[in-house]
C-alpha cells in the first residue's frame, strides 16, 4: 500500500514538473516590457536606436505587453513616421501603452499614435500637430561652372512647391491623428491644424490622449489589455545594455532644438519651444 | 496495475498546464481594428497663372521711392509695380540707396536734404519697410507733400522689422503687430489668405479674389478697402473679425498695404493680384499734386510749347526747351501760343503786352517798374521776372527781362535751382541781375554770389 502511494506521488510530481516545464518552454511567464525614452529628438540616428528597442520587444514572445515612457519634442518627419509605424507593428501583435513624461509634441505625438492607450501627467505637454520647414533659398543666378541638369536640381523644387508639400505633410499628420484616435477625438481638424500644445488634462478632454496616470497605471493597463497577471517587468534599456547595446537616448538629450534646426534644415515635426 | 498508474501523468500534466495558464493569463489580446495610416494626402496644387493684360493710360509725372531709410526690400520685389508705373508714362526716381546706411546722426541732415529734393519733384511717393526712424523734419516734408495733393503709398509686412508706423500714424493708420491667418481656407499655407470682400473704389476695381502672403491688419476707422472673411484670425487677438490689410486715408491720397509679397513674382499672377497691382499703379499715376514754381519743371504736363517775344531770345528758348526735355517732357519751340497747351514764354519787358492778361491775372503791373501784388516795386532795368500761372489746369511760365543776357541768366538760374532763392511767393520770382553774368561751376551748381541780388 505504501509503495503504491509513493509511486503515485512520484508520478504526480513528475507530471507536475513536466506540465510546468512544458508551460515554461512553450508559453513562458508573461512579461511586460518597459522602454524608457528619457528625452529624444527624432532623427535618423535616434530612430534607429528606438527601433532596436521596438524590435526587441516585438520579437521576444515572452513579452506580452509594452509600456513606452515617452519624452520627445519631435524631430524629422521621416524619423517620426518611422517610429510610429514600427510601434503600429508591435500593436498588431501585443498591446502598447504610452506614458508621456514632460512632452510628446509634434513627431513625439505622432509616435504615440501607434499605441493602444496613452497616459500622461496633468502637466505633460501634448499635441503641436503640424510641420516646420526651413525653405531653400531662392533660385540663384546660373553659374558657368556648376551646371545642373534640371531647374530644380540644386533646390529640389520651387519655393511654392515646398509650401505645397509642407501643407500635404500637415494634412497627412492630421489624417493620421484622426485615423488612429478615431471616435475618441473631440476636436476639429481646423483646431488641430492650429498646432497648439495641450496640457495633460486638456489633452484628455479633447481625446488626444486617454487618461491621466502614472507608470503603475500604464503597466497595469498594458497587462489588462494583454490579459496577463502575475507577470514580471523587463527594463528593455538594461536588457539591451546586457547584450552590449548602449542607447544614447537613455541619457539626457545631447541635441538642442537649435542644433537640430542647424543640422537638419529640412521638414520637421518639431516643437521649437519659445525661448 | 502499472498501466493504470500511468494515467495520472497526462491528467496532472494537463491540470498543471491549465493551472499555470490560469495563474498567468486571464484573457487574450485582440489587436484593434484601427485602419492603417494612409499615404493619400492633399496633392499639392499645380499653379496656373491668371491671364491678365494691363491697359495703361498715359500720364506724366514722377514716382519717387524712399530708399534712404535702410528699407527692407529689394527693387526686384516691386519691379512689376514699377514697370506698370513706367508703362503709364511716369518717371521713377529714388531717394538714397538700399545698400547705404544713412541712419547715423552725421548723415541725418544729408538724408533730410535728399528727401526734400526728392519730394520736390514727386507726384507720388512710395515708402516700403523703412528700418531707420524718420526725423521730425522728414515727417513734416511728407505731410506737406500729401497736403498738396501728392499720393503716398505705404507698404509694410509683418515678416520684416520696420518703422512704417512713424509715417502711417500721421494719417491715423497703424500697422498692427500681428499677422492674419485662416486655417479653414487658404492657399497652401494658413498665412496665405484669400480676400474677397472689397469696398468699391479705384483700388478695388475689377477684383474678385486676391491672395496676400503674410499680411497684418491695419487700423483705420472707415478707411478699409479690402476685408477678411469670418474665418480669418488675427494672430495677436486670436479671434476672427473684419480685418483690413488695405486702407486709404487723407481723402484718398494715402494708401497703406500690409503685404509686399503679393506684388512679387510668381505671386503677382495668382488670382487677381495682377489687377490689384495695376490698380495701385493707376493710383500712383493719378496724383493731383499741385506744383509750385519752386518745383520747376514738374508742374508742366507731357508737352510744352516754348514761345519767344522776339527772335533774339531763341537761344535762351532752346536752352529752356532742352531743360524741360530732360525731365520726361517734350518741349518744342512754337511761333504762336496754343491756348490748350502748356506754355513757356520768354520775352523782354517790352514784350509784356503779349502776356499782359497773365500778368494782370497775377496782380503784376509793368511799366518802367515792376509792381507786384505784395507792394514790391522794382526797376525793370537789370531785373528778371519768372511767373507761373495756372488757368483751368494749363500751366504758363513767363520769363521777362530787360535784355537778352538777363533772360539768359534767368534760364540759367532755372537750370541750377538758384531761382528758388529769389521767390517772392509760391509762383513768382523777381531777380536783380547785373550786367556781369557770373561764372558757373560746370553742371550749373552754386555759383559765385551775384552782386546786388534781390533777396539772395
């Protein structure tokens, strides 16, 4: 009798271990990844760095939800659209919740449109939809020595064409806001086109973001959307560092708005804070 | 019995699996059905220039442009407007130079003198985007010019710092420190506003829609000519209103516009901008400026007949005709007076009967003395008279002297400008000229003083 009992126990314990082992091997304990973007101005370089973190969280199957702590005044149009689209790709697989820190303006706001849910603090600055451009100088006198093959080879287009493009880019931005925020928005396209910055409370009222909250709220929401509990947290910045990838935006931003303007005199989704 | 015990394995495995799942998962993520962002934005419009044909009516006169206040524009930007003005027969002159800074204290007197000389000959005056401030004297010169019927065009723009309000405020016009914008309807950028509301008048004749590229609002009660719509805001007031970027004041002799860009290519060809530029050119060349004798020969119209009382004065008549011709007019020697034509008459005192009606009309009596209506009595010997009379829009200039040399000297003083020193009224000059004709510096500039000169 005793032998019978012991053998059943042994099998039960073994089966339990096997069962848990199968769970761990195939499904795994769920994780919520936290990406901390302390401050970043979006350009080609920083977009690449951000995309490393996005790819990390997208490809790791044990990560079931993502929280992005976002702090950005925006940047170039291409970089902003880049990180937005890559965030949408994550959203197609697992929920993304954004927590706005000090600012998510212009390109930074475009980025957070890729999330399922957005939190901010009451004094967070959000919005500033639109684009800015340093236009090329007018057509210069033709030169004997520098010979282009077309009238716009040197400038890329006429002044008026650039103005038209700028307006198109603004329209695309507004379209993106409306397509991603949908019925949550309580603002007209004309008012949005004004380019205003909204503080957290107003942004919630207008449907530009979803709620005021903290990091804990963001993590809980991400878990709720993913349908998980008893999860672990993953600091993506630290995880990548362990792999040998140091992210520059984890430190305070090296670029000032003025230097971005100088280095990248093209179209920006950027909030140039009044000095 | 052994096989029966093995059944516990799959059961416990399944139970532990389900238990683990339940411990860590309470639902499933369902991605939202948010539509993917579309690349279809507004297609930038292709620009099609409006067809406009200018039909200039010919006038005579001079437009003077202020370039002495370090003005923030290039001549290229107003080239189209200037070409319309010259097509209407006007001459263009500028005061100062856009690249020369005359704002230092040391150069203010020089600048005032330049402005005075410029306004002396101007039918209309254009002030655009001045950087340096105007002196009290300069503002007075401009006011006097407008008071005498000269037409003033003031151009400002909010994208460039300027002091235009110093002049504008003399006519109760203020260029506000704002810009007008419309986010609902605009040409490519919210600052490029459509204007479709016009008060009737010469400036707005034939206009349906114009486009201004960054304009400010102008404040003037009851002077607005062009108005914004209900969706146009002022950047400082953050509210809509019936703002006006084009106003007219001083009985129509002052026109203020708060955008320069619409005049420049390619913006001039948008909508009715070209027509507006032509209307402004008509305004500038429609000046009713009243010229005095001191502003010789700008009181004359395009054609002038020069008549002599006797043949010995033909040489002086030729000199006078040449002088008038240098100022964009056509002066020709004629045998007889044409009472419909601008006229200059040269004669000796004995010929004064040929122009007696003009002299009498001016209250001047000629015998052995010349008596003016101011009580002045001068011997005719060694004396020259220059009189400007106006009769129903026709100007008659009369030069009388006691000898051929005296008349010649009078014409020389007209050429050099010294005649202004002998004026006894706005339209009359009396000059005492000795037999010795002074030598002049080449170019007719200030000569050695004349002995016994009258009031010189």
